C-alpha cells in the first residue's frame, strides 16, 4: 500500500502544482498571524519541544493550527491538545493512502500565512498536506524529491534533532518579522 500511496500522491502533486502556485501571495513582515504546523508524534520528548514551540507562537498572538500524525508505537503517551489540533494515524487513510476529505478539510480550508512541516523523516502524508494547503510560505526540511512543495527549506545536514529544527525555524521566522 505504501508504494501505491506514494505514486498517487506524486501524481496529485503534478496535477495540482500550478493551481497551488497561483494562490501564493507576497508575505508582509507583520502579517504572519496564521500558522499551520505539521508534525509526527513519535515520543513524549518530541511533543515537549512542539508544545513549547506552539506556546511561544501563541504568546506572539499567532493563531496556530496543527496536524499531528500519530505513529503506531506512539499511541500510549499523552497527545498535544488544543482546539485547532487535528490528529490522524495510518488507519485513517483511505484505500489510496490519502487522508479522506472529511478528516483534512478543517485544516486545508484555512488560508495560512505559513505552513511549517516539522517532520524529520520525510513523511509523505505531511508533505501531501503541505502541498495541498493554501499558504503564502511553506517551510520544511530539504529533500530533493519534495523540493517543489516548499518555498523555504532547511538543510538536514545542519539538523540533528527536532529541537534544532525548531530553533532554526524560530531564527528564520525572527528574520521575516524584523522591521
């Protein structure tokens, strides 16, 4: 199923690319108010970094929406919860390996200023949600196969763990919002 899903998602990338690019607009320094975060919930220590990042962005009066992909081994620990947090796991995917519209619509219907994919292991489903979302700026970890999705990519050679990825993103977001 993984190989079929991957090929279907790549086909969707090809057909939807022009439509998604037309929706992009220039980012203004002070208009980074609505942020979408995509991440994999793998263990409680990673969730701590993500919670801290969400809290920091919320203090700055940002509206945060997040999508959490829950792995099989991760079902046991406490999940991140907020009113704008959407969760899904492998069993939620349809026959084609896609998230059904009723599961993804609440997230994808938002016009984000920024989408940030915090996945360190190139999760195809989070790349798909990044691609399908309407955002002025999309940030993710560099991967040749998915470089057409993101406007800004961080070199994975410089990143050893999720905390370093979040620190790099915070640094770049700080540069975007400087006067």
